[in-house]
C-alpha cells in the first residue's frame, strides 16, 4: 500500500517541490505498463513472463528555461526536482505552453484475458498449421498489455486513463531442401483474439509459396498486402507533421488544399477506434478525429501546442513524447486509411502480370520518399492468379510519386500496430530480380 500511495501522490509532491524551488510552471507525466506474454517455440509452449514497467517524467520551467528529469522505479521526489532544475540551467528560455484543465479520469478501455486462455489460443493456432503442414516449425507469442497514463500540471489539469490491448504473433519456418521460407503474421485486438483467423492467414501464404517462380520485372503493378502496406505510410505521416512544415522538410509544406495523392486515398486519425485509445495527448490537449488527406486533397497538418502556435492554427491534440526523457513533439495516434470496395482476390483478378509484396527486408523510405526494398516474402501474379513465391526480388520507387499513381485500395484493412491499412495497388514502381 505504501508504494502504491507514493505513486498515486507523487505528481502532487513533485509540483509542490518544483514551485518551492522557484519553477513558475511544471508538469508530471506518469506511465506504467503490465504485460503477460506467453511464448511458444518449436511447436510447443516455452515460457511465461510477467513484465512491469513504470516511469515518471517531470518537466519544469525556471526563469523560462525548461528542464526534464526522468526516473524509473522508486523515486526520491526532491532528487528528481533538483535534477530538472540543474538541467534547466543548460537550456535557453522558451515560451511556456501548458494546457489548463481540471481533474478527470477517462473511462478505462479494454478487457484482459487469463494466461490459460492465451496458452489455449497459441496451442490452437499451432495445431491448425501443423495439421496442414506437419513438417513446419512454429513459434508464437500471445500477450495481454495494460497501459496506464496520468498527466498533471501546475494549471490544475489532472487526466488519467487505462488501456488494455491483446496482441499475437505466429511465425512459421519451412525448410525444403536448400529452400528456406519464413512466414509471419499477427493480430492486435480489443477483448479477444482469433487463433483460427491468424492461422488461416499463415496457411494462405504457405499455399501461395508452395512453388518458386521467376518474378515479373520492369515497371509492373505492385500489390502491397495490408501487412506490408505500412511501408508507405511512415513517409506520409512524416510529411503531414507541422514540425516538418516549419523546418521546410515536408514536400507538402505549401500545398494545403491541393491534390497530393490519387483521389482513391483518404487518410485520417481516430483516437477512439481500434485496439488503442488515447483521450488526450502528452500535453493534456484532447485528441480528436482529424482528416489529413481527403480523396487525395491535403486538408491538414498535425501539431503540438508549440508548433500549432507558430503555424497559427493551435494544437490539433497531437503532442506526443517519443520517450519519457523527451519533450512532446508532433506525432500521430491511430492512423487509418479508408478501405476500398474490392476484396483482395478481386484486385488480383484485375492483374495480368504483377508482384505481390507481403514481407520486406531493410529500411523503409524516409521523408524524401525514395525507397529500395528487398522482398522477403512476395508472389508473382499471372492472369489474375498467384502463381508462386518470388525470391531475390527488389522493389524501388518514390512514395509520393507512387501514391499519385495509386490504382486501388482493397477492403481488407487491418491494424498494423497503430495503423489501420488495407492492401494497396500501385503503378510506376520498378521491380528487379533474378530470372
């Protein structure tokens, strides 16, 4: 009880001590997580774990100079304040941006499951795979994760919430003579997971990869599955950052209201949808549903309080900390790409000669948009059907150019972390490979 009481009253202690030390403003960000992962290896249960992490970040301003101090585990409040004050002497004065508010605990979201349930899910998924392919080796991880956040500042704001998320991963290795195949997929869900649906995704890919074929090369259509499509969206998310606009590094800085992608693309944020929730950002500003690209037209950049003030539009509620030790900076939460009307199979049937990209190796594109990726798992499409797996294949191009030539989006959208994306059919990419 003592440790819990100390954790619960720590923000108020830190704010009082910061004020006594001469800070004119301060905020406290607390984050704790509790996870129960279940691991399977070589087709059987390997180990159970229980992981708990807790951290506190104090940010204060003394004579306008910011100082951030972070602590994990047991915390000596005075020592943390002294450290933040000492760090503030190293920084230049800045405008203090704090959100006014009251005390409010937002509804907790999500429902946990037992370890025994996750063990049963893992066994069921592996059994389904090995029933069809007894020679393969499976590994899996199922996890229940509870994240608790509290944010308190010297203007009276005191927000908190708890978020429970379930996740799974299933990987399969298939050795056929000199040929090695690795296939993996996962789920991120609220309340329950489906080992049957996860296994079916793997089985479908194993069937597609039963034979190896030569890749289509040159300028051919490329279909990124929902699992691989987030390769594209990191660049788009960076280009939509208000901080990038201020720096002049976003190619879309001066293109609000203009068409920046194919009209097939609508990209938005919804903090209340999917397996993750976030009622407020790391500055205490309320998060909200926002449309950034609507049918190809650039509508909005996302900002934190500082960036929003400089751009003249205020915060969009997108000030997030890359880590406890960092100040908030513009970031996205729950990015969604509006799905299309066709199934994945219907998209395939439209293609005469193309490549499907399902897993990639190497880094994705940066803010420039240029990329050259090795296809870890891909397939060739001939006359509307997948004919087999392609090896030693590379796809290159530019994200911005490719999205102007986006042909279609499937309706098979799924969560890839905090990104909800369907399969994406693109023209104008270059495919090279051994023939």
